[in-house]
C-alpha cells in the first residue's frame, strides 16, 4: 500500500537514508512540492563501488552534481577520476564565493557551506589543452580497443589481432603508430610476402585498409597520444598531504574531433586497473571512483565484443574497490546489460517534446522502485539542481525514491580564474615524468635496420636493454630466422646447422599457420599428412609445446578474449611477453593435446582448467580488451 500522507512520506524518506557508515550528502527531499530540510538524502560511501548513473537533459545540473560528489569523496580521502568535456570542472581547485542566492539555497537544504578548494591534477590526451600529457603504447592498448578507435569491422579487427601476434612473436615492440604502420607495411611488401601468407587469416587487402586507417589517425594528431612514457594508472590512486583524495581531471577540449579515442581510453584505464589491482572485496570506502561523462560515446557504434567487454568489466571491477558512475543525457544511452548493474541513480529532469522522448520517459520511470511520486510529472517539471534519487543501502536494498534538491559545490561552479590550470600543472609532480615524449628503439627502427643509440636500451633508457633484445628477425623470403653459432663452432659446420635451422623454421611456420587457423575458426584445421606433422615439441615456449614439467607454453594466444601471458614453466603465474601483445594461452586446443596427437586429452584439459581457475579473475579484463600486463607500484 502506497502512503500518501506528506508527514509519513517525509519520515519514510528520512529513515530510508540513515546509514551506519560514512556517507555523501546529496541534498534534501521535496515532498508534496515542499522542501523538507530534515529529510536528508545520502549515499553510503561503502556502496559507491556498486556503480551508478547520473542522467538528465542538457542544462539540468548533471555536471554540478558530479562536482558535489567529487568534492565530498576527496574530502573523505577517496581519489576521483573525472572527464571534463567543457572545462567547467577546473573550478574545483578554487574556493567558491558566497552570494545571497547561494546562501539561501544551502540553508534551504540544510547544508553547512564553507568555501573550499580541492587537490586536482589536470591531464589531457597527448597534451591537448596544456595539461599533463597522457600516453599509452600501442601494445598495451591492444587490438580490440585500437579497432574501436579506428572504427574497424569485425573482420578487420581479427586481422589486426594477427598483426599484433606477429609483432610479438618476432620481438617487434609496438609503442607508437609508426611502429604498427611499419609492421603492416612490411607484411604487405614483397619482402614480407611469406610472413603474410604464414599468418593465414590476414589478407593483403585488409592489411592495406588498416594501414590507411593508421595514416588517418596520424593525420588527426593522435600520434601524440600513442607512445611513451606510458601513463601509470597507479597515479590515479593518490592522496595529498592532508589525506584528501586527489581529483584527476581529464581535460577534453578536443573531444568532438576524436570522441572514440576519449571513450576508448577510459576503458583502457579501467581494464588496466582491473588487471593490476588486488582483490579487496567490500571496503568502508572505495579506492577510486570514476565519473565517465558523455557515456554515450562509449557505446555509439560499438561492436558486440566491445559492449560485452564493458559489461564484464563493470560487473567485476567492484571487487577491486572501484566505483563507476556513468554521466549521460538519458538512460537509453547505456545498454540494458550495463544499466542493470548501476545500483545508484540520480535522475535529473527529462524532456518529452517528441513521441520518442515520451517513450524514453516512460521507460525511465519503469526502472525506479514503486513510489508515491508521479515520476512522469516530476521528471518533466523538476528544476535545475533537482533530481529523483534512489541508491543502494548498506543491506543491498534500494532506498525510497526521493525527489531531491541537491547541495551546492563548495568550490567554484564553472571555469577557474585565468592561469589557475597552468599554475597547477607547473607545480604537479607528474609533469617531469610525463611531459617529454620518448622515442624508443622499437619495431619501426628494427625493420629499417637502425642501430640502437649509444647508451640506450631498446626501451629508450640507459643501461641494460629491455626485453625484446635478441628477438628473432621478422620472417621473410630473404631473412630466415637462425640460431647464433656457438663461439667454438667450426666454420665448416655452420652451413649444415643453417640448413637444419631453415628446415625447422619452415616446419614451425607451417604449424603456426595451422594453429592460427584453429584459433580463428574455433576448430581443428584440416587433417595433416603424417610427413607434414610438426616434430615432437621440445618444450620451447616458442613452439607452443610443453616444458619439462608438462605445463603448456608458447604462443597459443587466444585472440577473442584469451588470457595474456603464458605460464612460466614450474609455476602457475602469468608472465609478460617481450614488449608485445600476444596472449599465451594456458588452455585451449593446442595446450591440451599431447605430442603427436590430433585432439585434446580429456584428463589434461580438466587439469588445465583447474589450474586456469586460480588466475582467471586477474586476467579477465586484460583478456577481454587485449591489453598488456605491466608491473605496477600501487599506493
């Protein structure tokens, strides 16, 4: 039975938003059109990792709501990441100024308002807008996310995965766009014809399409984003000397020119953090809260695989102590599978000017718990800075629906004074680390035969060379991979050794092509004649065989959601491949079969599945997006 008495409804709302732990204060409830400062609406801090949605038409106050929540999270020691589309959030650094109108509003909602500035770091993609540059390497971004940026279809996406695999297999580090372009150019050249054919599923025409898209990305200036030094997502988890969480604001002054890059970069951040952060379960407060503004950019035109990856990330990242709030104009912008996982709702006013708008309004109302409010009327008549709120309480149940007048920010609403952002950037400890781009010795230089600069490893730093040194050269008709001769080897024995190596390499390429075909099709390749079968595996990870302990190794990379990193023989831990992407499967057809057999052994497969179960959680997001594992120092 729905209670219609105003006093009883106020009491029910008041009781429904009383929590034991720390909370965010959102505002005061409006009942029967009257603001009740005693009916305070709150959000439990412990429930922030159940994610949420801030929605509403343009100009209804979504950005200010985001600012209010970010301020309170920072004050309680929770780091925040948010995207600033129009520069309106730069005011977080500067204490607000009291006005008569502001004082009247804050008193009406029961807010003790104090002007306060908050610790903020300003980032930008590749350095746009004068903020601290954020970069990511091509290999860590992975083929799935990169395909999203390049707007490739599913066939082209699969082909790009093959290119990543080839580069990884041959020790060709993909750090920036020239690196990837150099690998594709090599594969489509006469010199790389044999290597292209060995990949099986990659046609020269498709490689040409991808190459043209890369040139387009460079023409759009995106080469400034892809490269080194790569942004360390651990820098999002910092607090200042006073214990306040640092608010990291991604400035997006050019988002309209590259919306896919922005939205895909956000998913890269989430996937990277999911892969690296330890499981923490339910905490008293989250480790980090993401606010993803213009959330519709994530999903518009996205592939099914990409949407499924987002859905899985949102569902599982909660256990890492991370909360995600999508900010958009209408709940329809978010797929139903993702929307169903957002427990906290702040719904600003909607407009119903067209039949489609009216339909969307009714759909939105149907997603709220039953309440005495006429939500269709409320959502079309709510004023600026008002919203319909329901959150998850500490018992995991939804709170009563409350038409709420929201609190006001204590920092400046809008842009900060001229010169503020530049001063904050100049004083940031991150500036020295990320300001200058680094051009390491990688695929581009290797394929052109350029030497490593004196005093630098292939990673561009002085000292010992990074992983990837000594990697086999790309296979081509004129360059056969061969093993270096031992110092004591006689000159007359080298010819026989080179012939044997070339024969083995040719057999390896044939077997590699069959293996790739199996992975792409999801079934064994065509039967092979006995004389064409590959030799018994010697345990070499390169051959995808088994080591002395019987564990699977090698480039059995699962391209469609496989786990990155193979298994180091003798333990169950994932290892990082040399500067590359390829996922070394710890399961699948190749890993499950014995030497000389044509199918998987059931016992071996069962045993392998049990071993994989112990690491599946940590590897899931990296496998979903194809991102590369990196060792992190977490604060």
